[in-house]
């Protein structure tokens, strides 16, 4: 294993002496930024779409909105994330003459993409809440939207929290493709260290460990959140 | 207070209500009975447009609320509803259940300038005070901060009734309020309803509690196959029923 310890030494040297850690911190920051902002945008978009999809459809406007939402979900679920990144960065931005950084594009695409997935998760969550909850809200004179926001969606979120957690974990892992549009994430950082030392074994091993630690921490956080949200179910 | 004129309701091709006419005056206690599937619950749910009537009119304080152009939320504030399965908001504590609608709706009124001389904070405090008073009335003030899942069925239904009361409604609609309760809890709910009746609350009640109908109602109606087949005071209704189907129904339920 003398060989391996040499590799470790080389990694440590570049990591510390040649400021490799700065790149890693930067990469970690971007990875988390893209995943967290993507999730937040995704939850907002997903909740809106899910709400539109459960509105009773007697009238024309809900029907049109519903058609648009189906199209949106189909579009984003029907293409790989990498393709969406490339299309936005290399096709849409030049066409519209807009300038955005790789990270900005990544946040946007991750938000739009997870919005499509979360809308389906949220819809199943909303459908899992007893219809009587909506009726009770409407019966006291609250509007559909208010009842949805104050009563139904909080209960739906509680029901789908584990699934939402999975979506977040999936997002974090998928950020490893954002280097396609020039965003410097964890992969880019460790790739830099590897290229500078011509030695990839240790950097990629450390990268894998960092991903695992992030996911474990998030899983634990979700468990704690779930427990506190479940307090309304407790009997004593 | 409520005039129902030729109310019809279809679900697809299935005609549930085939033309209901009834007038409900202020202070009336109307009990609706009928076999299951007769349309009595649908009738009640049409009164506050929980189900949109297919045709006909429901004139509530001078406005036809069956008209789809009417802002139904505005009118529902004045019509409380109590459900068979209580439908307390599971994500809210008992006191929040009672305060929620008054606070939200009055705050909205304040923003729109429909009420003046108060603040959001005051509205909340008043709603809280009122909710505590209501909870005290039903002897559940110690349950104010627990979630509904910890209450018994009877307690849930009494909270649901005071939740409706918190809006100061002109009328309360009861959709089989005791049908989902264990027998020993029926009494406490009916007692509360009797109290409301004594205080002059207008009530429309779909129920299978014939004893309650006899004692409290001033008008009993029998619905079957989507029509009112008989209506009258409890004395006439139970003492001297005319309609054949009502006689048959009563012979089955009054044993």
C-alpha cells in the first residue's frame, strides 16, 4: 500500500498547499446552491401545478391551465436533465440574446425540472388528504385557494415529506452534471485536483465520500422534520 | 330566511333531487328524514352550494345563491355546516380550528376596507377570546391547544359545532351529525344542539334521531326519491302520517 499512501500525500499536498480546498469549498457551495435553490423553485412550481391539476374543471380557464401544466410536466420528465441544461445554455440563451452564468442556468433548469417531478408528488399528497378537509374550509366561507394553502397543502406536505426528501437527494446527486454548462461543482473541483496531480484515485474517492456524507446528513434532517410535523397525529 | 324553489340536482344522468320546494324561516328547526339514498344529504349540501344545484333557486336573505355568478364564499360565512365525520382541520389545534376562519375572513374585510376601527392584532385577540368562551361553553377549554386527533368523537363534533358558531351564522346545516359517533357520545352532541335550538338558532338537520326530531323540531320533512313527500309539525308528522312510504319508513325506524 505504499503506493496508496503516496497518492494520499500527493492529494493532501495539492488540497492544502496548492489551494485545492478553495476549489472544493467553491464546488460544495455551488452544488448545494443549485440543489437547494432548485428544490425551492421546484416546490413552488410543483405546488402551483399540483393545485391547478386538482381544481374542479367545469370552467374554461382551469382546463387551459391544466393542459399547459400537462405539457410542461411531459416536457421536463421526457428529456434528460443534461439535455435540458445544454438546450437552455447553448440554444435558448443565444436565441434570446441573454447572458447567464453556468450556475444560474443550472439553478433554473434544476428548479424547472424538479417542479415537474414535485408536481406529481404533491398531487398525490393532495389527493391523500381527506376531501372533508377541503369541504370544511369551503363551508366556513374560505376560498379554494385559502383552504388549499392553510389546510390541505400543509397536510399533503406532511404525507409526502419522505418522497420530497428523496427528490432533494436525487437533485444533489444530479448536480454532478452541471459542469456540462461550465458550472463549477464538486466534480469540477476534484477533477481539477486530479488533473493537477495526474492522480485521480484519491480525489474521486474523497468526492464520493463527501456526497455520501451530504446525503446522510440530509436524510437525518428529514427524519427530524418529519417527526416534528407528525405532532398533530400524536395521541396521548 | 331560505327559500328553496324547484331545486333539482343531477349527478350525470342520475336525478337525485327532483324538484324541492321549502321555506325555512328564522328560528326554524327543520329536521330532514328519509331512507338512505333518498337525497336528503344532497338537499342539505345544496343549501350552501357544497353541491351546485342543477336547476332551481335557493334564495338566502334575498340573494339567489344557486346562481353561479354569486360569490358563494360571502354567503357561506353566514351558513354554518356540521359534517358527519366532523372534518376538523387536522393540522390545526382545537382553538386554531375555531379561530381560523373568523381571523382570515375579518382580516380580508379589513384590507378591503369593509370593516374599520380595528387592527389585525385586535381581530386575532377577539377571535381567541371568543373561541375560548365557546370552548368553555362546551367544557373543553383545557383542550384548546391539543390537536383534534386526541379528542373523542363526541368532543370533535362539539368542537365542530362551535367552530360553526364562531362565524355567528344565521343558520347551521347539520349533515347526520351523530351518525359517526359511538352511542354513548350521541347524547352530548344532541344536548348541545338542543341548547342552540333553545337560543333561537335556525337549524336544518339531517338525522336518524327520531327522538330528537320529535322533541326539538318545529318542522319535520320526509324526503324520498328526491322529493318532499310529507312535511309538518312533529306532532302531525309522527302522530298522523299520511304518506304511505312515510308510514312504512316510520314503522321500520320507530321500534
